[in-house]
């Protein structure tokens, strides 16, 4: 079982205006790839990545067809925070059965805790003059991480979890 380190948990905390660059990579059943920059990201339990569903169109369709995803992260200011997390994803939307469970993550718990990311505060490293528009959140993508690799120069491809 994968278990995030504290550094990974900190690096994957991107409440709207984070310093980390996080990308969700998906693929349709016929192999057409899609990559999208993510704006609201957090960890849940010891092995889940949560991503707010605000602008996901192709990404959401791909996840429904093919749940295998990669979440890639790099931090331009902090060395060693270059990771690729691979696993399976589901987009928990409002209207899901409240008892829906995804590898131990309950839909009710996820939506109650993470259903309105817009109220989150930005990390200290973000300049105060950066302002993002407020968006309507439609759900939460939950990624059950099964393995992780380094994508750091000199260590790319090394399995770390």
C-alpha cells in the first residue's frame, strides 16, 4: 500500500493559488491523451489525491471511460518535489449515492469536507496581487494512488512508492 510522506502531503496542498504545478493526465479508451493543469489539490487518508472538478470536460469523460490516471507535480522553488503518482480515479459528483465508497474514501465525507474549495486560503508564497476568478465546483476527483515515481532530473523513472 502506498503511504504519502509529509513532504508529499505538503507539496500536494494547492488550495487555488499554490506554488506547485500539478497536472492530471488521462487517456480515453482509444488512447487519446489529455493533460490539464489543476488548481485545487489536496491529499486524503494516506493514499488519495483530491482534485476539485471545476473545469474538467475531456478529463471527466476520460476518467469515466478509463480510470487509469497520472498526477504529475513539480515545484519551481523547492528541489525534490518532482513526482508522478499513478492510480485509478473517480469523479465524485453531487448526486452520487451518499454511501458510495472508492477504495475507502466515502462520497459523503469527501463532499462535506472538500465540496467547496473556493473558501480555502492560498499558501504564503503566492504574491498578493494574483487574483483568480471564483468558479463553481461540480464535484471532487478522487485518485487512489497505487505507485509513485520521481520525475526529477537525474532521478526520472525511479520508483519511490
